[in-house]
C-alpha cells in the first residue's frame, strides 16, 4: 500500500520491532464460490483488525446452506455455534489446541470418523447466556501433503455426507500439485 495520508488515516501503520512500519498495512478477507470462484463478498480492515472480526462481518452476507471451507483460524466451539445459528455448513481444519482424542464421543460413524461433543468455554457462555454448554460436530481424520510432508489432521464439520466428497477433493489436490494449502 502506498504511503498516502488517506491510506494511513484509514488503515494506520503496523508496529515493528524497531518502531512503526513505513507504509500502512491492511487486512482483507474474501468469500468465494468453490465451483465458479465467483466472489461472494469481501471485507477490508486495518492490520490490527483480526481475520475473524472481518469474517464475522462477511458472514452477514452468507446465506443458509452456504459452505465455509476454512483453515484452523476459523475453528472453535463458539464459531461452530455461530455457523449453525446462521444455517451455514462448514469444513474446517481443527485447531491444533483441540485434542479430538480427549473429546466425548457421541457416535462412531467409521474408522476415524466420529461425532464428538465440543465444550463451549464458560467465558463465551458468560458473555452470551443463550449459548449451549456443548455442540456436537463431526470429526474426520484425514491426511494430505502439507508443504511436502505427509500429515494427519482432523477436519470438523456439520456435513454428514462429506467424507467421500472430501476424500476425492483431497486426492485431486494432492495429485494435481502435491500441495495442501492451509
């Protein structure tokens, strides 16, 4: 971004170890359709504005039944509830702090394919007493090459028919260029 007064007043400058950055920096979140790559919407904010805050604004433009495919930044029990309340579907890589193996298993759908109970932290329930104590989500363990290294990880979803579709898509991405982009 250019060092123009309008941009600096809109986005500010980020802090570096040795002081302020010379140029303003912004953050952008996009929503697009997977099948056509058509843009659904976008939100722009200062670099200090989190991706989650921008995505929260973008979610207002999504319609019930829309599918969110996101990285682990968009995973979390509170977010899962928000997605569900808005009627949105999601497939999101589990956050590394979420230990799926320690969650209460509600149902076993297959090998490494579970319905689990995810606790919603009390801090969120204090702020919003309408939140439930837990939310049930599907956890599917899969693997893919990530930066050239084969890794196993959990995907969280509400989609109950996703396993075969997801596996075909992962296989396609891996065969195409051997990379998983997170």
